């Protein structure tokens, strides 16, 4: 259980750092894509809500006029 950690040689560290940078860049790209998707969904929900509110308002106005 008391294993000594060994520091990798410079070449191995360099490869590891390069891989981690690539993974980090991929995660950043995925995060941006998810942000864009969330924004699209939110815009659609806003449009639906606006249409529902405007439809309700028009319907209430017509009921008021007809009665």
C-alpha cells in the first residue's frame, strides 16, 4: 500500500499534457454545442409561451366582445 509514486520521464509527461489539452479542447467544444442547443430549446419555449399568451389574450377579447 505504500507504493512510491514515480514521476514520469519528460517525454511521457509531454505526451500526457498534449492529450489532456486535446481532451480539454474537446470538452470545451462539447460544452459550446450544448449551450447552443439549450439556447435553441429556450428560444422555442419562449416562442410557444408567447403564442399561447397571445392566443389566450385574443380568445378572451373575442369572448368579451361576443358576450
